[in-house]
C-alpha cells in the first residue's frame, strides 16, 4: 500500500483512508505510466458494460441450488427442500428463497460443466482463459486504469477489503496471473499485495502532504527509477498530476469506502445476520471461523463491487470462498450438504438477491453482468456421511444483468450428473463475457490484437443469452 511518512511515523490505514489516500491499496507510478503508454483500444470497441464474477470457491452443488432433482432415486435426489421460483415449473433449493422470486430476471444455466474436478480457480484462471485472469484480458484492451480517474479496470476483492475482523482466505491458484500481458495488467487487490500495490513512501511532514502539492509531486518523481524506458517520461507530468489527485481523495478512494454509501443500503446488504453462535464448529472450517467470516463479508463484497463498477472498474472478481466453504464432503473438515447450505447458501442467497434488487432500483441492470459459479459441481450420489464430493461434469452457473436474456438454458440428466442438452463449458462462458464488454466485430479490427484475445472472442457464446 501507499505509505506516507513523517519522519519515522507513517499514517495508519484509517488515516490514509480519511484523507482520501488509497488506504486499502495503492497504485504505483510505474503502473500508471505503463497503463498510459500501453493505452487500451477504447472507443467503439468497448460497450461500457462491467462484469462482476462471484467465485464460489469449493464447488457449489447443482442439486441444492439451481437444479434440484426431487424425482431422482434415494441417495441422489436433492437433500434439502425446494422452493418454487417465479418461472413456471422451475424450482430452486430451499435456501435460495430470496432468489426464487427473482428467477425471471436470471439466466439459469443447467448444462454447464467445468471439466475440472479439483480445487483451483478455473475458469477465472485456467486453460480456458489461457492461464490469464479473465479481467486481465479485459484490461489489455481497456487499459490498466481509467485515464480520467485513475480507477483500475481490473480488481480482485477478498473479504478483508470490506471487513477488518476476518481472516485472509487464499485462492487455490494465482488470481493475479496475466499470461502474456505483463504485470501492469494484474488485478488491483485492495487489502492485499500485488504488482499494483508495491510500496511507495513519501517522506513528508503531515502538513506538507496536505498543503504543498509540488512537494508531493517531487516525491512521486523520485519514485520513477522503476521506469523501464525513456519513452514513458513524456507522460510523467500528466500522470503525476493524476497520482496526486488519487492521493488526496479521488474516485478510487471514495469507491472503496463503504462509509460513503447510504447506511440503510449497507444494512440491506449485510449478511452478518446469518452468523451463528456455534459457528458450525462441528467442522474444522467452522473452528477456523471460515463460515462466520464468509457470512460477515459476502454481502458487503457485492456492494463494494457494484460501487467499483459504477466508478469505472470494468471487471471485478470476488473471491469469497474461504479455502472452499462450498466444499461439502461431510468429512470432519467440511459440513454436510444440509448444514453446509444453511451456513453458506443462505448468505449467498441474501447477498445476490439484494444486489439484484439494488441494481434494478438504480437502473443498472443492462450495465453490470453478474456471474456466480465455482470451479466444479458436486457428485450425483450423496456419500455415506451426507455430503457430496467433487464432480467435473456438471456445475451450477447463474448469471444476471449485462443486457443478457433471462431464462433457463440447457437441461441436465435425470441424475443431475451431466448435460442432457446444450453442453456448455468455460469457453462458452468466457466468450459470453468478451461479447458483453467488447464489440467483437470492432475488437477484431484492433491493430496488434493479442492472439489470446482473438481466440477467446471468436468462440461460441452461451446460446440464447445475447
């Protein structure tokens, strides 16, 4: 993060935030310059739409979320109750009770398979994304930051971005992977490390930080030893000016600060109400506060993501999985399906439903695409302890907004194990994302378009959505 020092005494995180500094993470001058020097295509290529990918680390069950099987044989059928949705003949698992009335606004994909049965961060980063964060593909065209505001175009949010009293979950892979593009297009990660958050130290007395603008700019100028080529020096004055504005209260700091939001709306999003005093401590993940920390944070993470999209961030990944809270093996480390859906499903249901209602009220439903999925699904057969295990051949995929068409896409087999029609994979999902944020016809005309982007945009999208 950005550190401002007065002798040997730095501002603390709250002080930085209160003066508008990037208290939850800072941009290096190097990243600003590189972003400018490698400016995105912009113009008619960009649709102006944003993406939020809520990544359900651990692998949510298709049976207990959006594709229940009440008529399947014992040992396979959905183990929770079900709830009728606003779509005739379409049920969700019973913990999806707030999403059920909103189903007519959702794209419910029931024939999606990740072809992956292990814990990782596919499809955010994996073979189908060319081992590159999907948001980094976006940033390669849009530019790493918005030139007018300095807002990063690609961000990853962890629970520590919105809560001070939670642990720091780890992703099962490198969410900052940029493939062929270089570190400048890595996601900006509030509250964590990363290329865009290398330390900058401005050794100025506090009063000079507030009052002597040029002194701050000279300090920033002293950081330019990181610059790799003289051609970038032409942008220094403009971008130092931009960096200064970021330090003293630009849109980035405001967007990251939930205290700027209406407290009544923050309360609506807050999923802390689902924290249980016993913390589901029959499972080791509960003893480590994973379920509690997930419940404290997931709603506010979606609120923060919405604020970031409104402020100009084009791709926000939310990692709320706490090392796999959607992993429901019933093996001592993880909860069984019934308890697991109570611990995780209800917070997810509340957070996503509140997000949809909020976006609808703001008239942003065509502007922000929400994707909810994990790295895999769960086995058709319930294991002897009441859990479900890893499964690669079918996974739940829920989408909302971004101008896509709502409805149910595809169908699964009677045992919920494989697609019966419209066999869809991460390639189709990623192509749908590309076609949401880019005008693909214009994109193909971009000079020097990376092969990776060309291939991703040329794949078939999920049918019927666009």
